[in-house]
C-alpha cells in the first residue's frame, strides 16, 4: 500500500488537525513572548559610549508591575536617517548590568525637524527576569557607521 493511497478516517483527521493547531499556537506564543522579553546586553567591540552626541527624547515611559513601555526618538544632527536599528537599553545603577529592549522604529510627530520624523522609537517588554532596582534609560543608536550608546539622563525604579 502506497502512503498517498492511505485513507484516514474522520477521527484520525481531527486528531491530526488539532495537533497541528496546537503546535502552531505554541510556536506563535513562543515567538511573541520572545519579542516581549529583555535580552541581556554587553557592549559590542565597536560600540562607543558618548554623551551629548544624539538628540533623544522620551514621549512615553510607563512602568507597571508586569511591563515597561517606552516611546520617543533619537537622531544625530547632520546625519540622514538611513538603515536605523536603534534600541532602548536599561542599565542597572547598582550592578551595571544592561538589558536590551526590542524596539520598533516609527514615525514620530513630536519631532520638529521634518527630515528626522522617522527617528521615532517604540518598545514594550515584560519585566520577567529583570531584577528590581534603579535603572538608567539609554539609547543604543545604530545608523550607518554609528554604534553609539548614550544616556537619556532619565532614571526609574523597577519594583
């Protein structure tokens, strides 16, 4: 009997279909949760820590018991926005350990300069695995050849 000639009864078909749906739902749940969880971050070999090089601003900073949401913008004067891949980083003030938030680049209407409207950033993460303490909010700015970590000069406590 050939595999393609095999007949499947209705109950076996339903079991296979339900199993596939459960596998797909588990995959989607794991993928979505990985996007909402902080990644531990260490400075890269080309990353420079600089102050007062970027224009940064936070429009939204909300911290609850379960999640954090940050929205704002970051850009460097005189540099066109090209392939921007910026992220928010939380740095623990006591331990110095840093946590990277996956950040989506968005258009931000609060930016006065028209050429930097696409410098908006938005991120939200679950506070799973992040120790309690005082954190400095930083921006990891990657545009063109830049790989700059800079402080926003804003600190918040995660309880």
